[in-house]
């Protein structure tokens, strides 16, 4: 499949689009979470404490999404 990732600007905003069918739902959520984390990192000056809190949230989210798959493979 040849999926295209597009970026357009309109009304002072950048809009990123790609075909919904190009990426499974869980991977889309992960991709969007990555973009949000990158955005936050660039907008803020994290303290070390802030970075640890974010890392804990990401770890928890990852475990919640992958727990069953990991436990089944053990």
C-alpha cells in the first residue's frame, strides 16, 4: 500500500493527514501520542521531575496496551 502523509497549513495551523486505513488503530494512537509528547517537549522547558512523570505515564500506557500480548508470549 502506498499511503501518503500530508501536511497542510490553514488559518495559522498545520494539519497532518494520512489515510485511516493505512495504519492500525493501536499504531495510530501510538503515533499521535509520540507527536503530542514531542510537541510538549518543544513547548515547555521540562524539569527532570516533569520528564520522569511523563516517562511514567508513557510506560504505564505502553504496558496497558501490550500487557496481554507480552503475558501470552511468556
